[in-house]
C-alpha cells in the first residue's frame, strides 16, 4: 500500500527550537510595518513570516509559504549584528509530494581560507552533523549557482530529494535540527568581536544580503501572488 503523503512539521519544530533565543516579535523593521506578513494571502498563496529581535543578532526570521496546498516552502534565517562574528544561519526547504529541495548552512562572514581561526571556531563544530548528512544523502546534488557557491561554507548541505517520503522528511528535519543546535550553542557563547576586525566581516555579510535580495528566485512568485510592494517587503525582511 502506498504511503499517504503529508507535509512535514517543520514550522512546529522550528518555532519551538527558536524559543531558546527568548526573542521578542518585531512589529516593524527598518521603519516598515511588518505585521502584514504575519498572515499574508494572495493569488494561490498563504504565507506567514515573523521576525524576532534577539540579542547578538540583527533578526531571527521564520517563515512558511503555502502555494495552493501543493507546494510548501519553509525557512529560518539568523543574521548576526555588527558586533558579533557569528555566521548567518540558513535553513530553507521547498516541499511537495514529488520531492524536496533544501539548504542548511552557516554562511561565513569571514573569508575562511584567510581567517582559519574563524573557520575553526564557527564552522568546525558542524563536522559531525555534516558527516551524518553525507550518510543520509550520499551524492546529493543541488541547483546552486556560482554566486551561491561563493558564499556558502564547506559544510553546506543542499540538493534535490525525489520523491518525498516520511523517511526523507525525517532525515531533512534531523539535519536541520543538528545544524540549528550547533548554532544555538555558538550564539550562547559568543562575545562582541574587535570593531576593526568586524569591519571586513560586515562587508561580506552585506554582500551576501544584497546578492540574495537581487537574485532570489522566489521573488517572481511572490510578486505575482501579492504584488510588487508586498513582495519587496517580504524579500527585505527575509534578507
């Protein structure tokens, strides 16, 4: 008998996970009212996005997008503030019965081959989780572009999984939670870095942000569903 398909409980699990930050929900961001994003509906779209004010970070973002109950996309992003050298946590998952596409990574804010101590401090703790992901999905291939590969870490896990089953969903959730737990531990211990050192890290962070804002492939679908203004607000709050 064929397995009955259902969407994974990503939002429920990750909403519980981010409680570790004890964040305060943000009603505005960069002077813009973001409450409209808490329950946004458009042509064939139901969306929910919340931003949280959390110490040591600029924002923690969690979102869900439901396209006609056929395709779901989920994600959590964590952007460090100007004073902390933390990487950018990224979890993204597009899911349908046909299969999954997912990303989980810590985008480094330093050039890791120039700054080996940064890699040892912020990325080496992913080694065990990365090895498990390789065992779960050997030979995983993604649809990544060159600019995306240029900003990811050596521990990026991304690719397509077809078809989606309870087992593949469980494994993706487990990988996501493993990476998140490592990040939460780093966040708890992190202290403000030297201001001069942070200058080049903040430049790289902003370059990552602008590339995502300018090249995000989901922007067209959002604009078609809710219009240009709300699509731009959604993009700016995510990145």
